């Protein structure tokens, strides 16, 4: 069992931390370096967390548990145009990243308008590629109720945010509703805004934990964290990808930021222990920039 953590410290001697992670059998999920500051998202065996904390103390850094690390979340707004005030959606995205999530902002092509909002099948498919979706809606109860068609047949867990207090039972298709986050023409910096964001984090963590428990009943043969590492080690083309996360971990797979048509066969031939990736996963074209999407099959569907 792995624990996901976030390490924040300086660049000086940071290789000591990465070497320790490797020695413990852990993985670096994401590395962000900004001038002289370094932020690592990592996963290590549960029993080795104190060793990471001790090393962080030696390097004058900090370590925090990152329960959302290794997940990919879609932040969906009816539109990202200025007239729709996307400030809250942007701040939701930024706040979730503090807790280890890799999130993507998605603005619907025709999502604006209480009576005319629409979502296409391609947009639904793109959202379904994630582990969880947060739909950032508006400030009026009836407007939110009139837009349930945007998420009622999404196949992943859905958290809806809006300004008014509402019962989630009034929103078919939503797994949770968080109030206090509507169309706000400013950054979410006030006390009530921060409390709403903290509530959202708590709700998202609970849903992701439940998904992990459900997956544990019939888990993949190989954890997605290990699949990510092996793809990075065995596919040389990733060295030319400048994205901070050329291979993005999900609960049940990974998103490889290489063109599907060119690289899906090479990715499928990646060896992990005695298995070939194409034998234990579905490898498909992503709706996101034609990337390669790898979804690990549960153990019962293979044996």
C-alpha cells in the first residue's frame, strides 16, 4: 500500500530526496521546479513515510499527505468565456492542485444559457476519461436545476458546485453538491470562499477514497503508479515531451501525452514484470489532443 505525499523544498541537494524515494521502492509522480524551489508529488510504501519526513527535515523542506495525488480531475464550466465569470472554476482548479490532484479545465462549447445549454458526446467522452468531474455552475437554484442534463449521464463521479444551498437529491446524476461557489467576479480569497473550497476538497477526497475501496475489491494486476514509471522508462519519445506530466496517473490507468496513431503500439509493448501492457489494459485514443489513454483492466477480466 502506497501513501501519496507532496514534498516542498529547495533545489539544493534535492537529488538526495529522489534517491531515497527510489531506494524505498517509491515513485516520483510529478516534479515541478520554479527557480530555487522544488515541489515533488511522490508515492512511497506506507511504512516508509517517517523516513521521507526525516529526510525532508534534514533538507529544511516540508512533507504533506496528498490524498488526491495520482488522480486526474476534470473541472467543467459551461463556458470559459469572460462573460461567464470563470474565476471560481480557475480557483477551484488551483486549490485542488495544492492537494496533489492533476486537473484539467474544460469549457463546454455550448454550455452557456439556462434554456439552450448543451453538451456533446465528444465532451462527455472527454470528461469520462477522468477519475472525477467537478461541474462549476452558477448562482441561481433554478438555473442549476435546468442544467442537470449536462452531467446526468456522466459515468464518473460528479461533484456540482454553485452558490445556493441545495439538496443533492434535486440534482440527478450528481454524487455531491457544494454550495458557496457560484459565478463570482473576483478571486476566491475571502473567508467564506476558503471554507467552501475546503468543503469541496473534503467531498472530493471522500469520493476518491470510496472509488479506491471499490477498486480494491477487484484491482488491476499492476498499480497505475508502476505502469507510469515503466512507460517513462521504456518509451524514449517521452524525453521530447515538455509537459510537466508526460505520463499522468489516474486511479485506473494513465494518460500518455504521445500521439495515439504513432505510439500506441510501442506503448502496448511495454513490459511490466511478466506482463505486456496491451494484455492487461485497454489502449485507446484520447479525446484530448489525440493522446494515448491506457485503462487498466480489473484482475477478474484477465484471469
